[in-house]
C-alpha cells in the first residue's frame, strides 16, 4: 500500500514536465521567450559553462558503473522511492533502459538551449576505507571515469569530462597522471559520501601531484542530502580543505556550502557555524585568491533559502570567484522548486513565476539558468553577474 501511494505522487514531486524540449521555441508564450532572450542577451555565443552536471548509470552495456542494490528494491522503500524520483527528474521511465534514456534526455535538453555552451560532466568514484579498500556497501553509486570520458568524447561540443579519483586508492597517483595525459583538468569529490577526509596529512602527496599536473578539484562542501553520507557529514566541512589550498591546489566548493552547519575549526570553542559562512570566510582570504572558487549550483532549492543565497548576492567582493552549475538532474525535481518562496523573500519578481514555470515544463536545465539570471537582491536590486556563467581560463576546457 505504501509503495502504491508513493508511486502515485512521483510525477507531482518528480519530473513534472509538460512538453518536449525541442518544442520550446515554437510553443512557449511570448512572456517566457522574453525571459529567455534577456537571460542570454549579454552572453557571448557558446561561452556559457555549467560546472556541475551529473552523469548517472546503472551499469548497462558493460560500462562498469552501478547503483547500490538497496536503491533498486522496494524492500528499502525510502531508498527505492528516492531512485524513482531521480529517474523521473531525468526523464527515465524504464530502468532497463535507464543509461540510454538518461543520456539521450540530457543531450536533448542541452541542444535545445540557445547559446548552450558546454557542461562539465561528472564521474563519481566509490567509497573507500582508510586502508584503500573499495567498500561497495557504502558506495551509493559509481560512475566510472572511462564511461564519462567516452561520453564527453562522443559529444565533445556539449561536454567536458571530469574524473573522480578517491585519494585513498592505491593507484590514485597513477590515475591522476593517466587522466592528466588525456587532457582532463577537473576531479570530482563528495567527501561526505565517499569517505574522504580532506584534512589528512597523508593527502599532501596527492595534493602535490594534482597541483603539478595542473588539475583542480570540484568538491562538495556542507551537508549532503541527495547521496547517503553514512553519518560522515563532518567531512564536508569547508575548513578541512585548507590543507589542499595550502598545498596550492585549485578548489571549487560546490553549492557554496549552502546547506547545514559545520564545526568552526578556526575557533577555540569549535562552535557550529553555517557552512556557507565558512565558504565566504575562505573565499575572502587573500592567500587563496586565484586558488579558491565556489559554484552556485542548487542554491535556489527551497530548503536552502534564503540566507545563503542572500549572502552570496551581497558578497560582491567574491563574485569573481563564483562559477555556475546546475547539479542536473536536480533541477528537474519538481519538489525542490518553490518559486513562491523566492518571491516572498524578495529574490524574484512575482510576474516571473508563470513564465518560469512554463519554461520548466519544457526544459529544466534552461529553467535553472533563466531563474538564476532573474534573481535580485531585495535591497540592492543586484543579481548574479554574467561572468559567473562564463568559461574560466583557470579551468581550461
């Protein structure tokens, strides 16, 4: 009975789409088309970059990836329902064809965006224990580097490959060198889920090699809810990344730490501080200029509002250190979208709500971008500068 009830509300809280993305140019209302036109009017053609786009796989076709079996059985109803929601947000309606449907949908969405630019496509390594052993029980899902690289090569006009190399792996340094030779510049971490403590002294060798190879790390900071983290939320503390920064590694902190609190490791009392405040503290340290960046992915989700987004809009001194990211497929998850809440906080004009919802029905990726371009600080009226959405020379394509 619970499973039937949960299944019945998937469309409402999952991917509540109404049209094909290719039909947007023909069927969108004049008001929606006007929002899109304004959003792109000051962007050079193809210069936009999305630093945070996930590739998901169930391992079909022998690509080596997988999803934890607990996510695929109704014996674990909450986990299974979460998988159903992610598949719905991705436009997947057949788990046996999930890999193909996910990729085809993502490609269609990007191609339907005017002046689309390119997306950094993320691999995702397994959970590893401190002794370097992979732990499949704690691995929520696994997206192999080779699979991501093959997709990014096939669609080189759309994607830039991002590998995921756990620093506890016995072959971590060899993997860094292998992918650096292939031209890959960015590494994806999610410490809370993968079991990485970025502050460990033994990682200095890894950090040194990352710096020498001219690579950078895109890492989650703050609380993690989308991926199971097995009570290791403390590993997402932004201050734990001081060690990497002090080794000269260029870092992008995902989501600006916009969810949860962390222990203030800089203060003797070690009290809890909102994670985004710690990110802002680090962004403002002069010694980390040119090394530390943050992406604004997921910051418009209703459960993160309003303080982190308000703080980022106010912090104009660090806007040059911000990059954009969609965190796809999450923009397709209807339950996370509360445009009325953005209006109540003064971050969005009420007249934008209807056309934005219309855009979502066609293309959640386009919706995510246009929404961010419409955001305004309620007092200053200033939004996110166009530079945040453009390619950065520091992260060469």
